[in-house]
């Protein structure tokens, strides 16, 4: 009996929805959908591909990348040990499998995420593989289909994992420009940085029955709001009612629906001219003119007299959160002149956590957009602690697009713990609002200069920080997750936040070394809040130094350089930088 027990277990499976005991072969014949209650079990990426594509058409794309532990992350286990365990348990190289295939006879490139591999988290390797898949679709002039299943960005790779949201988004933007269809299929679960980028900024967004999707996870929302969540919150059917997906599809119908969508793009695709080749080099005078504007692959922080002081990461986090630290409105009064605030997203809201409008920087008119916290408790509450709602992100989007039409440079001031994690924000499409900002910034034909002035928290920060140049005040921080959140998940102990802060490499010198930040703006010897006037003087000088070279760059070249900036955050490039330390 003991010897046969394991085999008997493999023959049967218990439904997570209705607890029915199901014969495994019957469940597999039903595409892992419970025949009793309709519960859609999670699928491994290889099985998902087997179900979707035409037999014999699957051609896997290369999945081998250089080993990379870009920030030497260690919690209770070193990051490489977690990777090795994930590879051994899943048989996969990473959390995504990419391939070319046909569906109903129509060619496509597919990137299918696998939640079994570190929660389907988005790291540098995953970002590189999905980006390569998108580039393959562009080269072959065929649609791209993304099947998402993820808890969000990979904490163990710090801000570099956050950059993948922009890298993949700009690859999707290139497919849009070429007139090629992009489709995402949300499966259970799809959260965090994946939801707030390529899962929701494609042309079409489908949700498999039973899928859940959102920017913030249910546990986080319950902790922040202290409220019970509505029935069916973040479920596929609720997403459909709130207009956030095109359709909800049963698994047995998914292949047919995708085939029909691909068929609709066939004749138009065949009639388009071939994509013109992209020039690889510019004339020498232009290259010289752009030398100061183009970001380096990894910047060494300044040293010697006048260099920023080296502080413990946790001390820097506390400094970045200091209630006296200058806010966006303070800088608008001290760094810029003639600020005229513009309100509203034109869709029904005006989020107080985002302020923006036209101002002058020296003799140049610019569009300034930033997070606004406040100094007193009343101000912080009124501004939602600088955590933008979907209306705030859409207001920022409106102002960015207006700046492009008027030929104004965009300056963004980033200071937020993250996007609003509330129930109403999720129901109003928080993930899609962030995703659209990121995608738009990758193609905005006007200079974009971002400054991390305080906290740069996750996707809420990146929604204003996809820029030609990224500056960072000396005592600011920029991270994929808060130290407290990271500690609670990986240690798990919120009191380990100081250790998490050090492991995340979230300080300005760390991020400058990784190439995420281009320049550190030194603060006065104590801190920005002790001498706001001197801080403003230094910030103004840094803005002018970095903005002026960008003004002479033609729009097409500006966009190309911006894309090159974020494309270099792929795994192969990160691996080179990590190995050089």
C-alpha cells in the first residue's frame, strides 16, 4: 500500500475551487479546467503552448542568457540559490518561454510566463527574452502574443527589474508603429509591474476565465485600507465590467479566439511595405553633439572633495522620507519661474497627488509634472501621501502629450512611495494607467528629464521616470519595492527593513553604478530639508546642464537614444556590468 500511494496521488487531483477529487487524465483532457465547477487551474508554460499552437508548428526561441546576479542580493538565501532551485523544480531556464508558432494557420511570436518560476517575476532575463521575442515579431512582421502569469517585478534584482517594464513597453511601441498586432492574455495571477506594463499596454487585452489582475495585490490593499474587498475584486468578470479587458475567454475557446484575431490582421499585414532598415550610425558632427546627452552604460559616482557623502542605505531611506524635505511645489517656487498649474485628466478626476503645468527654467518654457506629498499631516492626507490615482497618471499623460504638441521639454519630479493601492484605484484601471504613461514616454518626441527628489517607489515612480536623463538627489532612493515590503516577503520579517534596504541597492551611488541614474545632485552637507534654498540652487544648475544639450537633438534621434538607454538593461548587458564589479 505504501509503495503504491505516490502513484495513486498522481492519478487524482483535488480542485482548488470546489474541492472535488478529480481523475487526473480526465482533468487533463478538459484542459485542466474542473468539470464540476469550471475552476481554471494554473498551467505551466510548456502545457499552455501545447494547448494553444498548431501541432508541429512550435519553434522555441533561444532561452540561454549569461548568469547575472546584478546587485548581489542576499536575504535568507543568496539569489543564485533561489534561481537554481527554480530551474531544478520547473525544468525551465527562466520564468518565460518564447517561441514562434502558428495558431489556426496564422503565424505569431508567443511569450508565455510561468508562475512556478519564482512567482513568474519579471527580472532582467525575463525582460530580455520578452524583448527579443518582440524584436523577432518586428523582424518577421507577425503579431506578438503575451501570456502573463506573474506576481510582479523581481525584488532580488532591485531597480534593474523595474527598468524591464520600460524596456518591454518600448518594444511594444515599436510593433505599434509598424502596424503589427499585439495581444496579451491575462491568466491567474497577473500583478505588479507586469500588470502595469506589457500586460495592459497591448492593442488587445484578453482575460482567461478565473484570472485576477491588478497593480496592487489583495493582501497589500487590505493592509493599507483596512477594508474587506468587494466580491470578485480584480477578477476577470469584474475587469470586463470596468472596461479594463476586451473579453473574458474560457480556456477551451482561447485558441479559437486568438486564431480569429490573427486572421483579421493577415490581409493588412501582407499589403504593407517592408520595414525600412534603421540606420546604425549618425554623421560624426551629430554624434559629437549628442555625447553629453547620451547615457553611459554604467556611471561611476563622483569621488573626492565635494562628492556626496556615503550613508547607510536605511539612513538614506529615512532621509528621503523626512517630512521637511522639499516637495514638488517647493521646487516649482524656488527652481522654476512663472508656474501655471493645469488641472484634470479630462475624464472625470483631478488627482491632488500629481501637480503639473507650464513654467520657465531660465529662459526656456517647460512642462513640469511631479508628485506632491506635503509637510504636515493634513497636507499629506490631502495629497494622499504623493500616491497617484489613475486620474493622476492620466493627468500627467495629458500634460506630456500637450508638451509634445507644443514642443516643450518635460521635466518630472519623482517623490512617491508608489501608486495608490486603494480599491477605487484598482477599479479605475491603475495598472493600465501606469502602463500607458510608460509606453507614451518611450515615444514622446520631446526632451524628457526626470529627477528623483525623494522616494522613487516602484511603478508609480517609473510612470514619470522613463526619460532621456535621470537625475537623483543625493539622499533620495529609487526601488522596485519598499524595504518594509521586501522584508515582509523575503525574510519574512518587517523588522528586517534595514537589511532589505541595503540588499536592494536603492541609493543614488548604487543606482549610478548600475546605470539607472545618470547623475547625482549633491545636497547641502546635512540634507535638503536643512537648506532648501541651496538645494534648489544646485538642482536648477543640474537641470540646465542636462537639459540644454537635449534641446538640439532632433526628435527622432531623441526617441532612438531614449530607447537605447532602456534597451541596455537586458540580462546580457546587466551580466557584463555585474561581472565587472
